[in-house]
């Protein structure tokens, strides 16, 4: 089974398991696991690994429209190197500080490859789920798309400083909090925009019509891609960008895009609209359910 099939199986045992995080009595909880061979390209510094692994869990908190409070990490490696371990903790602490949370520790263990398991906590009494999108809503994204795809190419080219910089994304906790009162559905784009849209469509029982010319594609993507078709593919299917994908009523979209009306600390782009039908389209053509798969 792939991850989605496994989640479907778990829902039969545990109940709903489709949102980015669980919420129990206002406490938001989420956990992730990353491995060297699949998540940290050669040249990824331990500082970046600490930032990115903890940031992935903080992004799930952001997707619920919650305040981030704390994070922990279990760090496993074939050997403990003093400088690497210290750098990892600095990265984990710095990404927490960037979103107003605290890194409060974790666990250490031996393992055949560098592996990190992270847990982040947050707080909200009114979480934004994936299931509330309504026909006529606007579809929005934060930031830019394709940043991680560009970073991976730069890692392969040996441009390590720039690649590490692109890999250290800022979890959109502040943006999630800012739009929470308006958003009808929300998730992060860790599996890619295309897959996120399909997941939101399934959860909300709707469809989406998105326009490619509206997509906020990161400038670094065009630096590494050979043509516009590749640019679009990397921006929509690669994933691991950890931006927020959300829907809002059409009359709220303009206010959110206008930072003076609803202050949001990162750019918000309207990329399309919610449809009554269950189809997801890009420029009028069916958008394949493709993206990052664990």
C-alpha cells in the first residue's frame, strides 16, 4: 500500500484521519518521519535538516489555522557527531523561533541511516479542516510553488549553499492564523499542488478550476528547468513546498489579497475557484492526481 491507501485503512480502525493534524480539546498534534535516503539530498547540512524536519510538522499546525506552541524531535544516526548534532538542534530551534514556538527536546537513538521523527503541538479552538470548501469559493495559495524542486536540482549540481537556503522554508503559521477566520478548507502543499487539490476536492465533495497563469511559481524553478512545461510540472506535482492551499468565500478573497484589509505576513495568490462538480482542472483540462508519494 502507498500512504493514501494506508490512511484509508487506518480510518476504518481510528475514525477520520485525513486532516493535517489531530485536534483534541483545542490541542493540535501532528508527527512526521524523514529519512536521509528519501528526504535529505547529499549536501543537506544538519542545520537545514533540523530546520526542515521540524518545519514539516509545524506546517501541519499551520494548515489547521492554529498557533504553534512547541516541537520535539527524535534524532537517529549511525554515530553521534558533536558538530552535526549541535547544528541540527540549532536548525530545529531556529525554525520554531521563526513561528513563535519552542523546541523543547526529543530523543536520541542508533540507526543505520540518519532519520528524524518530529512532533509539533499547537492550539486552536476552531480548526480549519479540509472538508468545508463550497462552490463559488476562491482557491488560494501562500508564497511560491516549486522552491523545493529547484533546491533538489541545485543539490545535484553541487550548488549547496543556495540549495540549502531554498530547502529552509518558513512554516506558514502566521499566514494560517491570519486567514483562519475566513478559510473554508485548508491544507499544506507537502504532496504538491495537484495532489493537494485532489485531496481537498475529495474531502469537500467539490471540484476546482485552476489557471496556470495565476500560479505563483518561484523564480528559482525557471533557473533550473529547460522549458515552460517542466516549470509547470515542477510547480504543481513535485511537492515538499509546505505552502498553504486554502479556499475562502469570493468576497473574502479580495480582502485577504489586500494586506491592508487582512494583514497576512506572506503573499497570497488567488489561483482559481471551487466548482460543484468533482473534477479538478488546470486551464480547462483535467489535472492528474500526481504528487509526492511516501
